[in-house]
C-alpha cells in the first residue's frame, strides 16, 4: 500500500450504502504496524508517537474498543456536554472582543484557532498554553490517522505528542471541579477502561482530532461569507443553529476522504476485496448523495451527511462539533453583521484526506474612516451614494493635471500618460467628459447593443468549443478571457499590426485604472500604452455593424483627434478585463455551492433573477476613487478639499439586498459606460457553460488569484467536466 491509493478518484466509494458497508466491514490503516516497520530499521525514537497511536480508538477493536466507548459515550452525549455550553459561549464572546481589536482581522488566526485553544483543552482536561507552538503541535498530531507518512513527518508527530502529553495535569489536580473534564473522568473510571490504556495519551489523541471541528467551523465561515449576504444575515437569527447546523456540517466538514483496508480477503456488499486492498470513501460525494436523497424524500436533516464516518469507528465528537458550530456562528454573526471576506487573500490547505482554510482575512464593519493624511476608506452606503452622485462635491481623480504637474516637477516625459488620462472616462470631468460619454452611450446603450448579440453568441460557441478540447480545462484561460477578448476586440474595434504582441502586453493595460501610481509603475504603464497605441489601426470595414473605433473616427466628437480616439478605445479595452474577472469570480462562486443549489444556473430565468447579486458579490474592481472638491463632512468623517475617497466596493455591495443598488459599475455621471455590455455578456456566458457542461465541477481549491491591489482577479480556475459524485445509490 502507498499514497497512490488516492491516485484514481473514479475508484473511490461514493454511494452512501456502499460507504456505510466499507466503513463497517473493512479496517482502518494501522499506523502502529507502519511504526513497527520503521522500528525494524533501527535508530529512530518514536516512543511518544507509538504510545499516542496505541491509545487511540483507531487502534482498538473488540472488547477493548467497546469498553472505552461505553466510558466516553456519556461524556460526549448532548446531555454530557451541556454543562460546557456556558464556557463555550463565553469563549466565543471573548474571541469576538479580541477580534474587535485586531489590526488586520483574520477569521482563522483571530477566531477559530483562539477558540480551539480556549475550548478544547479545557473540555478534554489539558493545561495547554495558548501559544502558536502548542497549537502547531496539535495541528501536527492531527495527521496521526493519515496513512503512509514520511519519516520526517513521523518525527514531527513524535515531538508533537511529547509536547502535548506534557500539558496534562498531575493526577489529582483539578479533581472534583465541575464540569468534569474528560481526563478527570477517565482517571476516575480507570477501572472500567482496558488494561494498559493511558488516559493522558488518549485525550491528546482526541485533542488532535477535535481540531477538525474548528477547521470545519472555519470552512463553514468561508462558505457563509463567500455566498449571498443573506446567508450571514440569517446566521444571527435565534433559531438558526438548530435549523442549519446539520446542513453546514454536511457541506463544510473538513474531511474529504476516509481510508479502509481489507486485512483479509472479504466481500463487502457484493464487492470482493483481496487481502491488503484499500478502499477510499469519498465523504464529499456521499454527502451530496444523501442531501439529494433527503431533498427527494423531504426527510429531516440528521441523516443527510456522513461527515463523521459510520460504524464502529464513527467520530465520538459529533455533538461537540455540532455545539461548536451552533454556538460560535450565531454569536459571530450577531457581533459582526457586516463582515466582508477578502476572497482573493483567503488560503486553504488541501490534502487527499482533508481541506480547511488557513487564512480568512476580512473587513469587520461598514464604518467609513480616514486611513492616511489624504485618503478616506468609504464603507457605508449613504456616504458612497453621495460621493458617486454629487458631482459638485466630488470629482474623478484629476490625473491629467496631476501628470502635467508631475512631469514639470520631475522633468520626466509623461506626454503619453497624460494623453491616456485625458481620454480615460474615469479620470475625466466637465464638458469634455460629457461630450465623450454621450457619444459612447449612443453606441453602448441597451438598444444599440442588440445588433451585437450575434457576435457574443458566436464568441460563446467558439470559447465553449475550445474549452471542451483543453486537456487541463481552466475557466480563466479557456473561457472567461478568450470570450472577453473575442467580444471586445470586435465591438471596440481593436485591430493591430501584430495581434500576438498586443495580446501579450494587453493585461498590463489594467493598471491604468489605479490613480496616483508611483513613478516606476507610471513609466511601465506609459511604455505599455505607447507600444499598444503604436500597434493599433482603424479596422477595415467588415461584415456586421462598424466597431466603436470606426464609429468614432467616422464622426469624431469635437476636440478629439484620431490619436485621442484610439486612446479612448484602448482605455476601454483595458477596463474590459474586469468583465473576465467578474465572470470567473461568478463561476467560482456558483461552482462552490452544493450541486443542488447550482443546478439552476443553466437556466436563463435563474441568471436574470440573480445577476445583480452575482455582480455585487463577484465584481472584479475593489475600489472606486473620487476626490473632494471642497471641505465637507460625510457623517462624522471630515474631508478636506483634495482628499481622496476610496469606495470599498465589496464592503458596500454586502449592504445591497440581493445586489439591488450595488456600486460595481459606479453611479451617476460617471457610471461605467460598459455596464450594459458587460451584463449582456454575463447573462449569456453563465448559463451557456452550464448547459454545455452540466456536470462541471471545480478542481478542489486549485484556483489562484493574481496579486492585484485594485482587482479581485483569478489567474487560474481549473475544473473537470464530469461529476465526481453519482446521482443516487
């Protein structure tokens, strides 16, 4: 046997009935036997690990296993854990108070890890110091049940076991206190336990296992906060825990697979297994089947997941995990109703057996504040609406005048950068802006875009065909971006002497969206735009309606020469990358939902009903910038003339019910001129891909983001075309 047991996901056990049979009839891989093989090689001290392994339920069978289960069952029952609920609630409130003071809040570092350290050692009976070293030891020891570990990992496990056992109090310490810890209970009932069982090592093993409960809590927080805002709003309700905990444990349990081994030739539910053959139970797939069965039968929810296993070795901490979820999440949701995840900064650990967040950075509130001498972060919708709609009080960043002054002061030639700023709508103000916007809206308005639907449809067909041919399909490079490029080059009129070179440098055009660039970045952006402009040419007449550039050149607005008009179109093309970012983010969001929730995404009616919410939550831009024209106040926030207001788009959009009134495209005079076109493409692209690939699924946590300060932009979104879970038993 080896780690190759996970190499063929198609061979995994996915149906609930077969999963139950495998978990009942086959054995767990025994790390103690593996340790015996290591010991035979000599020279390796793994004594603490051997003792830890020998004192786990995994290592027990028969009467010894039953005796231990009988002793701990009352402790881990709902009534047995009830006396610990006040302590858990107080720990949650304490964590919330600490989170309020976090300078850079993270729901793993500042919530789930501290909660683990405050709760689990006390219940189990350890005097575990709340230090990173001791948490790391518990996290390392959690790998105890993972088979086929390397020798360095086994040494680390041994060291972790030694450190954790040293935190057990001396016999007699704390005895008689209420509620009674598990260690005290085991010591009191030592006569009921199997001979040779060491209670200290036993509770350390359970401590390591209990970290999966806090990992599942972190996973559930990620799921709730990356979904529609209403999910988090509902979580603060009084009955939420009782109604939703089982569903969350089925969806966000950190366990991905469980491994069992046939110690002898046997038959399991009609399927033969030879001696030494392993079976991998796909818990995620089995849970999906159970949810589907439950929905069809309209059953209750307790039977709707196998996240804690099944059979004799079912996890004893079921009710402890339930109590943690149903206690912690409502307290967090009520204390911090306006949490917004920084989705592109979230990180996961993924192994064949588990997955869990390792970082969940977030914003905690919707209070606007000053973050520097000249910069204010705008997070409340009232202030945002005033800023976006009151053109007398707030202007776009005056980049043309800024670059002119910067060029004069530095002696740097910034003529091309100044030309770009003068022709970028999001930096323009006054009559020149009004003239250009009117011309553009006569081309990009809803009625005027109807003739372009055939172009969008053709681009969709081509993108889907090319995606289907990819050996390693990726929804960014194989769908969202090719679709954007095909649609926008035709509609905007991007025609180049060297298209390959233009496409290579085009992603850097996005940097123009950020104001106040450093001189180093400014030089780079100017060089890219200068080269791109040199490659551009007015498209030759072709079938179909004339492109935007052709339209502009044929009837140039007053004050714009051909170079200006090419710059206008080039800036719009750079801004169009936000379409592919938003589409990719939306696809990730939909594919991250349970299969039963995402199945409707192939329907046009669903997309029409949900497009605002998707754009609000999944839009690429992080910020919109405006500059105060005069001294003024936004509530308690005083701003001086020249101060920059940075509107925090995703924090603001969380305040938009079902996405209605979101600010992803801005508002007022400076609302994005490409909004209607973007929505048209999104409405076509989202259902099209799910109609073409109804069993589309993510490659688990394999997506990655560009490290961009202004945009939430996926760099890769690997997927698979076939379903990993069957429809039913």
